[in-house]
C-alpha cells in the first residue's frame, strides 16, 4: 500500500465544500462529487461519517480502499473529487464491515474510476 502525494489530497474545507456542491454520481454506498479545474491535478477528498460507519477500523478500511482505487485508476482527469459514504454499512452484521460488503464497495470504487476513461 502506497501513500498518495500530498498534492493529490484535498485538505482545505473550502475546497471540499465547493466540490460537494457539484451534482453527484451515486452508487449504492457512495456519492461521487466532481468539479473540473484548470490545474493539471486530480485531487481526492474523502467524507466517511461516523453515522454511516460506526467503527473506526471500518472507516479507515473504506478510506484505504478509496485511495487505492484512486491510485490505480488508469486515467486522472483535471478535477477535484470528493467521495462521500451515503449508506450505512453493516445493517445485518451488527455495524461491522464484512467481506461481502467490502467486495461490493471495492467494486463500486473501481467501476467509478474505470468509467472516467
């Protein structure tokens, strides 16, 4: 697992808020907010609220999966992207992220980045 360069991470709340105003592309678990920009950068921000993923280990795993899908994406257009978890995880499994949900989340993230081509 590799770290993303700091230049590829949205950190300022103003930038994240501006990106969240964009119309999202939705999947079962996520909404993907994307805003084009002039700079030759593709930056990512993650919004994984505690209300949707109770356990810190699950929030961190979802973030790692999102960063890895971003890092391995074939193309990186000039845009800012915020990935927001919309649906609660672990409804049937006592608020725990299980293998079936992890695979589904990973598939949704990879499909989104593949569709950017």
